[in-house]
């Protein structure tokens, strides 16, 4: 614990994530791969719980939503029509001294603490030169001019690598929804307004990924394209903003750690008429968590023009025909994962067995997100306790994701379950042989209840509902 105190808040989270099996460095046995991460046994459970909760909240519990799972590799014409091939760029600068590369806008914002949205490449270059910004790697101030760097990952289809085989890994999941708009209309009974949700991998060849899993080249998005009439988008935009706020409370994030940043007109993306970035106070500072954008009819119009396929919608009641507009709530899985970890990570003083001051690390995860809901802990490995413990595990595992832990002292097992965020521990002790009851310990309060085995199912129904 003393070593942990010396760490920064971010380092503590990264340390816990690796030590307890949430997140591992990818390709670790080969020296790793920069900014690539694998999700371990607990990490994959937490990710899946985030996605399941999101899907239920935004998709299956609503009559006006349907789901989709589109291909990662699309016809390259999709990305030409969407504008990604031409304008999906970051401003890149190189340090002439050490040859490190950085995003010009991030460099300026971090060192000068100003927002430079909408600046041209030349304006960015002038600011860097005039302010003599220092290279974060070597400390010198000798830069190339800023230039555009396209974020799409290129790949090739087939055995011959040439221009005809060129394709892209998708830079966002949204385009898969737009190109399936007519298919969804033709195969469902949805009427505007309605939305399409999708969870899936996206890829961006970021210039400067970093901050653990916050910015990576491979990431997962939870996105919605909500199709509406060309008028009245303002009220729908505000309703989605409220829905996002409800979701943020659902995953336990606090109001004081959130900021709703209205993007200035000159800094808006090429497809957007209004965008609000929902920012979270990560251990490294306030940064973007989610986004809400009004994309107008930009995407459907461009795909209609490029493909020749009509994307208009006809209102069956009025006969009105129009090209739908779109409001887009966009959520990052990994950024949600990191925000939930940061929000839940707690160090608190507790008395040890001798009544002396000690401390514990506990992840106070919302119960719905916890990788394990219950841990079954036999006090001894002796056969008679082991048999009852196995029965208790099988009883609870029918409804909840459970862990079974019989190694080390009961105190160390409690601490281990605290660190991975397990809400409840069920201890089977020698008294169980006589009273057919177990001890249930609450993660947050450490309060212990004696509960009959026959009553466990009902006991946990009351705890988890």
C-alpha cells in the first residue's frame, strides 16, 4: 500500500487494472504494442455489463429504437461519400530535433491552455512558431509546418495490393447505419422519428494516442442515429441531452465531475450544425466522454447522391416526402469503462483485526456493472464446507455472475473482492453446518448479515432490484 500511495491517481487505476485482470498491455510477451490493450477476465465482464446496460436503456426498452450490426469493412465509396477520405484529418507536426510527432491543436491547447478550434493549418503553424512551444519529448522548439494526416486505416482486399483493392477499416459505426437506412425502413414497422443503435469496433490512425485506454487506435463505439423531420430538431436534441444525463446517473457518474461543452460554430465537424461534448473529469483532466450532434441531412443526402439510391421518407398519413435529418448521440465504450473505474476507485481507512488503523482499496462500482455480483467464500477447504459452498455457488450462479474464492485468509479474500468491486461476499463457515446459514458481507458498508441458505435467493432479489 505504501508503494501505491506514491503513485498518481491515474497510475493507481492502471496498476489496479493490470494487477486484478481488468486490462493488460497487448502483446505483452513480445514487448507490447504502443497504446494497444487487451481486456482480461474482469475487464471483459465490465465491458459487457456496460454494453448490456446501454443496449437495454437506449434500445430494447424503447419502442422507437431498433438495432444493427454492420460490417467493419465497407465499400470504399461509402467513405468517399461521407467525406472521411477528404476531410477526416488531424493537424500533424514533427519535432525536427527528435522526430517525435504530435497533433498541432493538442500541443497548443495543452501548453497555452486555449481552445483553438477552427484554426487553419497555417494559423496553427504560426502559433507554434511565435509562442516557441516546446517539444514534450526533448524540450526543443524546432517544428515542421502543420500538415493534414488522414485518420482512416487503409487495407487491401484480395491477393493483389493496388488501387483497385484499396479499402478502409471503418472510422465510425455511423456510416453502416446510414447505408442501411432503406433496408431498415423496408423490413421494420418504424416510422419517423425513430433511431438505430449499434455497438461495434472502429479504427482511427491517431497521431498521439495515449492516457491508457482513453485514446486508442482500435476502440468500441455505442452509437445511435435518430432520424427525424427536417423541422423541430431543437426539442429532440434537448430530449436526447436529458436522456444522456439519465444514463450518466445510471452508471454512477457525479454531476460535479461532468461538463457539457457547447462546441463553437467555427469548430464544428463538417457534418454538424450543433454539437455538445459531454466531458468527464478524468484523473488527467477534463476530457471528452460522449458527444451529441445534429448531423442535419448531410449523410443521407451524400449517400443518395453518390449511390443513386433514393433515401427520402414518405409520411403515410400526410403524404409528405422528405430527406430525414439526424440527431446522433455517440458513446465510447472504453471511455465509459475508464470513467467508471476512475469514479469507483476509493481508498479508505478501516480498522484491521486488531482494531488498528489500516486501509483498503475498493471499487464502488454500480451493482449492475460489477464484474462479479457475489463471491462465495468457504472459510475452509474441508470437504463438508466445500460441498455446501459448491451448492451455494450453484444456487446463486443461476441468476448472478459469481466468483468462487477459497485461497488465503478470509480477510485477504475480502480485500481482493473489494478491489474488483464485488458488491457482496457470502462466507460459509463451520457454524453453517449447524444453522444452515451463511454470512453476507456488504462491500460498501462492510456490514454483515446472517442469512439462511434457503432465504439467499430472496435476500439477493431485494439487494439487486
